[in-house]
C-alpha cells in the first residue's frame, strides 16, 4: 500500500510539472529556483507589483500634479508685487503695464502687481502722485484713509496716515473713504477725507491765479506741468508744443517779469527737458 501511495504521489507530481512545463516552458528545477529566488529577494517581487500600478492611479497623480502647478502659478501671478520709491527732493515717473503713468513726488511710494495687472489695475500709494490713466477696466488707488476709483483720465492724490486729498483734472474720479462714504469728482474739483471719514468737496483754484495779480508772481504747489504750460501760453500769448510727455508735477514760483525763455528754462531743467524757438511766438519742448 505504501509503495502504491508513493507511486501515485510521483505520478501526480510528474503530471503537475508536465503541465507547468507546457505552460511556462520551464523545467521543474527552474520553477523551484524561481520560487526560492522570490522568497530570498522580496524587493524584486515588490518592484514587479509596483509595475502593475493601475492606470487610473497614475492618471490621478498626474491630474493632482497639474492642479498643484496651476495653483502655484496663479498665486505667483496674483501676489508678485513691484514697489517704486521716489527719494527726497526728487520726482519719478513710473510707466505701468497698460501704458498709464504715475508721476511721483518726493518721499512717495507706490506698490502694484504687474503680473496680475491685466485682471486688476490696483495701486497702493503712500505720499503724493499724479496719475494719467489709460482707458480700460477699473483702476483703483488705495491708501489707509481712502481709495480712488478712476472714471476718467488724470488726477492727483496726496495720501498719508493723517490726510487724503484728491484733485480731478480730466474725466471723473470716485473717492471712497475708509468708512465707505463716496463722492464722484468732476474736473477742477478736489475732495478731502477728514479724520472722521467725512468727505469735503471744494473747487480747485490754482494759487497762481491769485498771486499773479497781487504779487506779480506765478506760484505752484504740486500742479501738473501741462497745466502750468497752459498758464504760460495764456499769459505770454505764445504757443508751446512738445514731442515728449509732460506728465510731471511742478512745485515752484517765478516772476511774471521774466522773459519766456527764462521761464521755459526754469520749467524744463528739473525734468531733463529743453526747448527750441520755432518763431517769435512758437516754442517746442524736447527731451535732452
């Protein structure tokens, strides 16, 4: 009986390995060696299992990586900022991404987001600056005491921790206090936000209009250079053209007894400008 069982066992084993050889084309010894090898080298087995990671899982990882990359890029575009500071006693003109310009007075700082400018034209201002804004979507200038929303093209803002004053020169601007009070300014009007959040509106009067008669002087404080040029044209009965931008703020005074050449020299020199005489009553301003 024992021999019979042994015979049956050998027969079954031969049948099994005979099938294995047909399917895998390996001998019995090769199959045993493979099994022993896998037992002795479990890392190889894990590697083979990793190779069988489902396609869906790899797609999920790819999508997750794309989302992370997109989110990182968006955050960089949104929060990357540029700051410009105008030193004491200087004036600085900054060209914004859309072609708008900011003429900054001394000790002033602006901060904006150039990579996000196409989606949000927003500037944070400390100090004083004149803005010449190109047509487009909303343009907002923010400061601790209030903000200005552009509905026109050019305006001047003086902003500090204690004072906020806006003067509109062309178009219209909306002035909003930190208390959410607001008013819309038309050209030649100013708005001042008081410490209590109230907005006071007044007619803008160039100081020179009064001083020319009384003191024979032109006297300006943070007035657009282009507006000063208009005053000079009217007073001297001349024509002044320019081949360069005049987006500067002028502070200074001079006697009306000066010649037009002396006046133009005083006006042009601080900004690196000069002028040429075209005729007895025509002058042209150019960049040095």
